[in-house]
C-alpha cells in the first residue's frame, strides 16, 4: 500500500487514424463541426493498445506488483488478456496480471492504481453497427496509469454510487452493445453522478475545484452533469475529438486534464456509467515528468483521416473478396512458449565472441558462426530501439484487410536485423533509410487464435515533456 494514494505516472495511446464521416452515400461534404471518432488500425485491439500505452511507463521503470487491464472488448473471453500484455512488456513473473471487465471497470482500475499502487491499462475498441446513431460518438484508445507515488496527482477523496440500470449491455457472443434510449436513463445517471460528486467534495473538505472532468456512457447525462458542475469544457472537446472510448474514457479525459494542469490545482473526475464514481485529485509538482510519451493534444493533432469504407473493412463490417490464397497458419502453444523471448519481448541474442546480435535469437551466431558452449547466449531487448530500413517490398497477397502492405528489412541501432511488416504507413511511403520503431500488433486470427507479434512503424519525433 502506498503511503499516500495517488498517481505516479501516466500515458495515453491514441491510434493514428480518425473517422470524420460515416455516410454511406457521401453526396456532399460532411457536416462541419461534427463529432470525430478515434479509429484503431486493422492490426490493433485492446491488448496492442494497452501495450503501447504502458510501455511508455515501464521503459522508465514504473511497474507495481499487479498489472490490470480494464476493458469491455477483450480479444479473448476466458483467457486472461492482461497476460499477453505482461509478456509483451517483459515484466517480472512475480507481477500478477488481471483482467477487469464491464463498463465501470475503468474507474475501478483508477481506484486500484491510486489506493493499492497497481499498474493499470484501460483500453477499448468500440464497434457499432454501420450507420448507428452513435457510431461517430464511439472511439478507440488506451491509457495507462501507475500508482505507488504522487508525482502526477494525489487522491484527496473518492466516492461511489451504485445503481442497477439497463443502459448499455451486450450478451455473450454478441459483438455490438445494445443501448437503451438515452432519454430514459440519463436522469438516473445524473442523480448518481451528483450524489457521488457531492460526497467526494465533502470528504475532500472542498466546496469547489479548479477543473471538472466528466465521463459518461450516456451523452445526455454527461452534458447535464457538465452544466451542473461547471468546468472549462475541455473534457467535452477531447470527447468530441475521440468519441466515448469505453473503459478507457475516464482515464483518457483525466490524462488530458493532467497534460494541461498546473501543480497544486484540483480536479474532479466524475465517471457516470452504471452508477457513478467521483475522484478529487490535487495535481502533483512533478506532473510534467510523470507523463510518458506524447500528450493527448499532440496525438490528436498527428492523426490521419480514414475513409468509411476502409474503416468498415478493418472492422470486418464490410466483407470483400480477398486474395486467392490460403489462410495464414495459426500459432501453436508449445512454440510460443519456447520462443516467447522473440515473439513477445522481441529479444535477440548477443554473441560472446563477436558481440553481434542475431535475430531471431539462436545458439549459433549468424555473423561469425560461433556456437554457444553450454550456456544460453545473452539476450538483447530490441522493442524500444530504432531500426533503419535497408530494403522494402510490397505484399499484394496479404490476408490482412488491406490491398497491399509493406514488408521491410531494417537494421537495429546497436545491432540486429529485423524483417517485419510495416504499419501505420502506406507501402509507397516506406523508403530505404527511414527510421522506424517496433510496435506490438495482431498479425491475424486463425482457428480462434490471435497471432500477436511486432511490426515496424515510422518513428515519431520526440515531444516536449518526454
């Protein structure tokens, strides 16, 4: 248990794409000022987005004794998805990995981060039926928070309000949420939210705060709570640029507020989903150093638009004819265990004789041919290093939902060579000499097994505060 409840570090991962228009018959320009949804690429899911968010913090040594993954869209039903994230991050086996489910689990994860010093990722991939009224109001994203300190914020008070309400639900085996008309559930969530907020104010011995952040699965309830509680409206602007990101949304909006807040300021975070959870935070003196990676504002500015047809193909909502080739093979469990250092942690082996790095790792050096005698070669982590393209080709027969993808060979700074798919970049834009960085993605799914591995994406330039 930490001496004082709070947040020691945080990071956000927003996908590289945004959907501005979901009209099937786009005969004119989209309505200006309309909502925009954050769109995960075809090879992203809650696991890969969680890895991208948390690796910004584990790279700096931030990790607790427990790793939590809060989501409503886990890639597996019975299997623990947090275990895949644990493997990709290369965490100590003593760190337990636990999944949290349900629309309220994001707030629960924040509570556990602050009060028990856990590390938590909140990630969701939101998919509606094509043309649903709230299609652009949903979005994809992930945030990661670690406790055990108060560099980012100190928790002054927390209050909850539980109520049983049929507002948003999904049966086992169903893909899309069912939603009750928000007009008939908003009042229940507003009542719960105001009760939780008032009790949190009392516990914190405060009458008001400097910033109000409201997250709710019900847009009508969110608007009413913002009007009643006040605030700058910055949270609503972020939400309009991303959509409601499910379990990740309270954490995403809190991270956006911390990005801009000055030390010593107070923040009310109110999540009104299946009841309500209210948190009162005081921004820490080291809030700028506590952030990992780029800010929410920077990530929003860096996104690229994606067309509606392409988005539907990525989500499997529009079935199109693929290449005339067999499905890619499914990975098998025993090789995944034997090769976990390469598959999940992207580790190479360093030769004791010539110090060159072999990828995938092997007992015989690919450079000088020296065989390791009676001992396992030293491993070298490559997932956080820069690789520079030495050759590129285009695969036009890929089983991925894209007409073509780039396959690159790249030399890693410090040693090692990678042959991988490129992602988040058009095949024609990949050039020899381009600097790229590894990113954990889903290659494909065969026989109900998700095949995760690493790809290469163009390196993002460093930003202030990293």
